[in-house]
C-alpha cells in the first residue's frame, strides 16, 4: 500500500473546501516509520468550524466506510474511515486558531501538557500537503525547543509517584498487576525526562514507537532500548533493580546537562522505598 499516494489523493479532495486552510500529514507516515499496520493521519486546519457535510463528503466521494465519528470535544473534531482499498485514515480537525494557541501554550508558556505537545510534534515533523505557507509559519514557531520546557519536563517527571515507594512491598506480595503498572508508569517518567533533555516534543502520550524515539536521542543511558525491554519481560526482582539504576542514571544526566536545576525533592522521592 502506498500510504503517501493515498494521502495526497485525499488531500486533493479535501482542499476544495474553502474553509480549509491547511492539511498536514502526521503520524508514522510523516516520519517514515510506517509498517504494515500503519494508517494515514491527517490534521486538517479550518478557518471556521466544519459541518457534518464537510467531514462526511470526502468519505462518501471515495466510497469509504466510517469506523468512528466524534463531535467537537477537547477542541477537536475527529473521524476514522477505511477506503475501498482497505486503507485506514484517521482525521483530526482543528480550528487554525486552536493549533496556534496550543503552540503558544507549549513554546511560549512552557506547558508540558502531552496532548498539546502531540500537536506541536505533528507540526514539527509533519509533511505539508496543502497550505504550505500556513504550515511553514507554524513550523517556524516550533523550530526551537525552549529551555524552560526542558526544565519543566525534567522536574515534573522526576517527581515519581508515591506508588513507586511501594515497589518492594508489591514485589514481596507478588502483586504483579499493580507492580507492572508502577513499572510502566516510571518508564514513562523516564521518557518524559529524556524527551525534555533531548529537546523533543512528546508525539504520543504513551510514547509510541519507542525504538525510533530512542534512536533519535543523543542524551540517554547506554543500551536504553534493551534495558527498557528487559525490565518489562525479565525477572521482576531484576527489573526493579534495573529500573532503579535507570532512574539514577537519568537523574545524573539531568544534573549534568542543566546544573542549575533544583532536584532535591526529586532525589528524596527516588531514594525512598517502603
């Protein structure tokens, strides 16, 4: 399946709507990470709110089958559908002013909110399919990752939850479901710190495409992918020890890269275990 070709063909249909200001190809296809399970993610920027006929029309034009269709919620209209050729499209519709505000919240106000960062990451990595001038202006806005955002990502994510303090008790009790929930939560914290250290906007709230993102990082513990993987599939006692080591290494990296950070409270939490 040529996903890029299909994305361009669908853009040719969408762009005839005068309310559409720009169309951006996002997701794995825009980053050239696609595989046999990938779909097409299009972010459509509107000058005015789309009506149902604006959203449904292109799907009908290609004889597509709607899989999901959501009203306006969390400042987005979204739908997904499958073409006659079996290619799935995920459509995210935003007002242009909403995307501009999200960008300002992240790059000017240093908000760490992952949902907003996902939009910013899509702008940065996305491929312009329509409205090149509009999209280039947005790309220029997100080109420089702010130092204050790095600091926020590091300090917030190194404040591990109180559940991490209970790791020894969970291990002793063989309370595996909760233990691995905690392990995954701490791994996400580690990624949050590393995304900040590497000046990378979070592109997915669950840190999808882990191998590719680790490969993009220049500041990271050695053999990070192998260690994160083994923590999830290895012996639980070893997993806890290895995760503790990773947290300590990430803390050292943070202090080395941004020495002015005050991480005293974070250190207290990291070293405490019941």
